[in-house]
């Protein structure tokens, strides 16, 4: 005779076990990393995805923020950035349910998250050097080179060649990172007169939360007119803010996925286990796996829906083009009307001259007859 036992089992599902290796899914984004050079382990296909004797996976530890600490250790996290001052223009300030090391890797690593973000920004021919230690400053540095297509109604189509130097000014693993970046552009007018300095401040405020603050400042290396200077600053900051809005949306998707994964890993399931067989346990395990797959598919659908909506919605930069085309059409109509009226007036002058000649001729004939 079989009877039911209430057994608490935590879901130990690994995201990589339900994702395609080459698919652009959130699971692949979370697990592909280049910050630490660790050899890839062979993936094992297991029929029973949930087991009471299964140990906590390394992926769950990575997503949950930090590994569990003993009661004897108490970690004190910062509640503010260690920087004394920030730059004038704030591009983004947000909290994410990620560890500071994971957020650093998402922003400055070589992974699927970075690749999809650069594709959304139409960046191509991008290359990056390895992080190397500068013997003079004792800071790690690297150089990024990439190209961005540029289109304007006045200038036309062009390509901006960008060189970005990134320097890790401060880094304390597990606590905070301060990264200085300086961007130089080539290929458009006045691009050689300025550079854009940005400061990334990543501070872990709790075991699972990290605060991100990015500020910027336009640095002019050549004197320019005051109006041109204001125009450069306005365009530079507005473009940077739009880029970081897209980055914030993508990081929020990662955060939501991480929080759902964490809640799922902590959830307790009541399983009915007969003494004679473990078949019912296997059925419940497969049901839990299918539930997780459906959860991931739902999040993937949300991601695709967000990308489609961003593509379908009109960009604010399109409105100046529409206005310009409207004025050109209006000017063409006015020119056509002007030419039409000019031709009519010219014909009227010819008719008036002809009538005056007829009147003079008739008056002269009548005078002769008299």
C-alpha cells in the first residue's frame, strides 16, 4: 500500500538545459560570460530535471547574486558611489537586481547581451582589445573601435568611425567598479573639435542589488562658436540618452528574468511519493520543467514584442524629415502657381497691346472717311 509524504523540493533547473545553444534567449544572455576564463563543461542531458538530492547549480548561484554566507560573516555594502563628484550630464541612474560583477560583465564583457545591444544600435565592424594593466596608472584599460551609420537631411548619408578608450579607475570585486570612458568620433563635421567623457559607477548596495549611475561631459579640444557648441552638446547628450534608454530596457528584462528565476528556485513543491515507485515524482519533475520552459518562452515573447514595438514606433528623428519634405512640397506648389500667373499676365499684356492697336487703326480709318 502506498501513502503520500509531504516532501519539500527546490527547483534546481539550469537555464542552459532548456535553451538552444545558438538561440538569442535570455538564458544564453545570462550565462555567456568572458569576465572569467573558465573552461566549458560538457552539458549533460538528464531525464529527471528535479531531484531532492540534487545540489544547487552554479548558474543559480550566479543569478541569485552572491553565494550564501555563513552566520559568522556580515558584509557591509555601500549605499552611495565612492566618487567625490560626477559629470554634469546624467545619462542613467537605476537599480538592478543583479550583482555588481554580473552587471559589469553585461556592460563591458563579450557576450550575447552586448552583441544584441550593438546590433540594435546599428553598430558594425566593432573590435575590442583585451583588458591590460597600464604600468603608469596601475589601472586596467582597453580600446573599442566601431562604426555607426549616420543619416541627415542636410548632410546626407555618412558613417561615423568611433574610438572609445575605457579605463577601470576603481574596482573592488563584489562591491563596486568605477569606469572612465572617452569617446572620439570621425566622419562628420565638427567631430574633431570635441570628445565625450563618460563615467560608469557600479555599486552593489545589497546581496542582490546594484546601483548604476552614468554621467557624461562634452570636452572641446578646439575653439568653436557658442551656438555650434550648444548644438554639439545637445545632439551628443540626446543621442547618448536614447542609447542608454535602450540599454536600461534590456537590463530590466534581465532583472525581471533573474527575479522570476530566483523566486522559482526558492519555491517549495509538495510531491506525492509512493513507496513502491518513483514514477509520480518523475511526472511532477517533468511538469516543473515544462512550467519553467513556458515561463522562459513567455519572457522571450515579451522581448520580441518589445523589439517589434520599438521598430514599429516612429522615431523622433523622423519628424524633422517629414517637416522638411512638407516645406519642399509647399515651395514647389508656390513656384508652380507663380509661373502660371506670370504666363497669364504676359498673355494679358499681349491681348491689351493687340486691342489698343485695333482701336488706333479703327480710329484712323474713321478719321480718313470723314
